[in-house]
C-alpha cells in the first residue's frame, strides 16, 4: 500500500509498505550529517530517497545523488524527487555501490551518507519481503562494501557519515581506518538514560590525523516516556 507522509515546509514523502520506509535512523542521520554549505552529497543505498530529501530540506545549498540497487525502489525515490520539485538538486541513479569505480570518478563528492544493512546473514534476523531484506540484512551488500565505496567517492579531506548498530561499531571503525577514513565524531543514541545504546552515528574524514570527539548521548525519551526536546526538534525541524 502506498501513502504520502508530510515532512516540513511543504515537503512530503511517498512511501510504500512493500519497501523499507523512513525510520528513526535516517531521520537522526539527516540531523547529524554536516555537509558543506554548497557540498555535493552522495547517499549510498538511498532507498526511497527519504534521507536525500531530508538532507535537501535541512541544507538549502547542497546537491544530492542517491544510489540504489533495486530498480523499483530507485523509481520510488525518483517519484519523491519530483513530488518535492528537487530535480535541480537531487538525482537518483539505479546501480550497485559495489561497482562504484565504474559509476563515478574517485573523489567526486564532498560528503557521503549511508544507512547500511545492519544484520549479517548469519544473525537470524529476517525481514519480510525481498526489498525490506536487502535494506536491513547483508544480502546485497554489507557495511564494508559501503565504507570502501565511500572512501573512493569522497574527496581527500571530505567526510562520510554512517548510522549503525552499536554492537558492531568496532567492525565499522576498523573498516573505516582500513580505507583511510578517520573517525572524527561519534554519538550514541539511547531510548532513555538507563538504556544501552540502540544506534551509533559516526562521521569520519578521509586522510585525517587521529582524534575523535565523543559527543554527549542523544536521548529519545525522558524517564517518564515523554520525548526529549532535542528528539522532538529533530523530528519537527525546530531549533533546539
């Protein structure tokens, strides 16, 4: 079933229940990412285009290229580009990020964002439907593939931002450093102050010296279950 959800400022998002939809991780990544004012941004595995649209809304001067392997999902992302009249600022390409060297020249982008599949094929996790499975489990690609692509595509001195599972953060950082992406900002997401983290946001820079800023945790809710002001601000695009 298809439906259209409103965002902010007249922007909206067509979503299809058959595909992976906009969730907390992409919303938080869109707020965490810090592309240059007039930067060229690549969204690796862009899905229905939600993250790219959010980035365009939050950063008025950027352009975004979304790369999506599944043709039917890429077609939906293109619909979202047209719905929001972002044709001059956002482009969708259907292709495999593992073939990045045949699709783009190295250093083509200032900033890379990615919400890669979280779960290994041996994890026991199983999403319903082929499209959802590809988005959540490492059936089409894994985080190592995404990191390798990001390191090739981002310019020297450029940055990449990922959202990932906390229990796999060591794997992600190891991959980043292997491909000369040095973590510079890390922020853990907790559902409440007493909960273990449910996600981690990491920004790394290509060709940087070591040194990382571990940011204060992002709390979703207070102890009484009400949402924190920061979390509400992210979802409603308000000043915090």
